[in-house]
C-alpha cells in the first residue's frame, strides 16, 4: 500500500519516497512547451488565445480519434504553467508505445508546419486553379470540357470552381462511372497525398484526356502522375505542400521510402511525408503500417473538432459510442494553487480511483518516464497542496477529513513537503 500514514494514526515516520511504487508502466511526453516559441506555435495550431485553452483543445483533439479508444487505461495529462506540457500516462504495449511516439512527432510537426485552410482561403486557392486552367486552355476550350470531383472534399472545391468558371450544369458530371462525350475531363480533389484516391477514381473515368487538379499536393506527386498516366495531360495544384521526410528522418529517409513503396505494392504515385494540412470541412487521413494486422491503419488526426466539420461529427459519434465507458479514457489538467507550494516545473500528475500518479517529464519526447503512485493520506496531502498551495490551507482541509489534531497534521505535512522537495517533485521555495 502506497500511503503516508499520519503520526497520530500509525507509529513511525515513513517518507513519501519510501512509499512510492509504480502504478503505470510510464508516461510519454507528447508536447513540451518549455520553449516559449513552441507554446505560441501550439496556440496558432489550435487557434486559441491562451496556452491553457490550446492544451485542452489538443487533448480533446486526441480523444476525437478512433485510435484513442483502442488504447487501454490511457490518461492524457496537461499543464500550462510554469512550463506547458502534455503527456499520456498508461500501461503501454510495444504497439501502443509506437503509436504514442508517432503522435508526439505529428504534434511537433503540426505546430510548426500545419496549414489550416478555411473557406476564405479555399475560395482564393480555387481561384488560382481557375486561373491556371484558363491560362492553359482558354475559355472556349474549357466550355467543351467536363468536370467531376473525387468525393467528398473534391465536391466542395468543384462547387466553388463551377461558379468561378461559370460552368454549365451539363459540364458537371457525378456518379461512380464518369463518362464523357469525347472531350477532356477535369478531375477535382481537395487534397492528394499519395495519389491513391485519384488512381482508383481514374479506373471509372472513360475520357481519353484527363486533367487532375487537387487543391493541395506535393509537386513531385503531380509530376509523377503526369509521367505514369498517359491519359493525364496535366496535373497541378493551387497549394504546394512540402515534403518533410528529410527533416524527420534525415539520411534514413530513402530507405524508409523504399520500404513504404514495397508495402504499398504499386498503389499510389508518390511516397513521402507531406506537411500536414486540413480544411474547414475535413482533415486528410494519414496511415501507418500495422505490423500485427499486416495492413495500413488510420493514424492520428489533430485538428480541433471546433475547426473541422468532419472531426466534429466523428467526435460526437465516438462520444455516443464510448462516452459511457470513460473510466480509462480520462483527461486531467494540472493547475497549481495560488500559494508558494507548487509542483516542480516538469512534474505532471493524475488522480485515479486508486490515488495519485506522478511523473517527472524528460527533456525528450522519445523517452518514457517512470510513474509513481501515492494513495491514502499521501494522496490526500498531495491534492490539498496542489489545490491550495499553502501549508495552512492544506492543514485546514486535512483536519476536516481526519480525526487527528492540527498539530499532528501540520507535523506530517511538513515532513511530506520536505520529502517531496528532496525528490525535486515540489518547487524549492523555502516558505511553506
């Protein structure tokens, strides 16, 4: 039992350090905002006006993933001050640990490179597509073209394009089998990452001349499509996405790409790590290779549901399906009291049914931090200190709970604070 017995209730003084035992297998740091610039980037990523709101939005974004509900006994724990951090506490299998480390990478890249495309920017980007089509073919030729879209995001872009180009209703083709009257077919999509959806869609297009216009794509993907598909006479996007592969993997990137090509088995036209992008209606789904299932599975999406229609709908669906089974799917936001006694800057903690679990976060998101557990009176002491931040107020609260004199409570609480400071779990302000 991991307890800190009161002197009046049990003879002998046991230190907090002697009473810790591991409750979880560890904690994985997902976001580290010790660098003020990263905190500002996170606020921009989440479209939040405060660091606290940004971290809470990020936690809600993580929960709005089917992958989150596959994890067992996972707890998301965030803190805004003095150093913004977000971590996940849990019992991790090798598979789960890999997914959490992937998530840390996606968060780090997302806050730096993510491109959020709202409806206003979508209209501006679609105007660029219209301008490129006009410059290449001219209005008269375009009047004989037909236009179609890859569902569902492509339909939104095509709707805007139809107004910008003043397309006639008979020029817009929908359906699973896209047939033409012999003219060219322009295929629209909102985003193309590997080109797989276009490759599959092309099988249903009978036109001998095809133009593919994704709103967002890596330029190399567009070039590869033109080279690989004889029927595609042009492929261009309005927004060029960067390839982040070298930045993420360095010299290992070519080998990673070769292995991904092997796993994809000829599907798609380009393999790489495009910069993350999302729209007001959807966030493109990225994939990872599941070695256990021998197939590609959906990876994490991180756009807040409040900013993305598809994410909002999915979040509501998941809440309906799993909201009642919420015990192991918890979110905790650490807040210090207003007094001088506070958790050290890189400490995170979470309350569970069995007590308090604490972890000191490392400097790297690739490491796993050991977790320690407090229960009974030790857990109550920690909660009181974190709530109030002063010895006096914590003592007053504990006196109300335990049938022990104030002098005994104060004596044991002073010893508890001293032990925590020796272990660098509390700040080192000498006033208590």
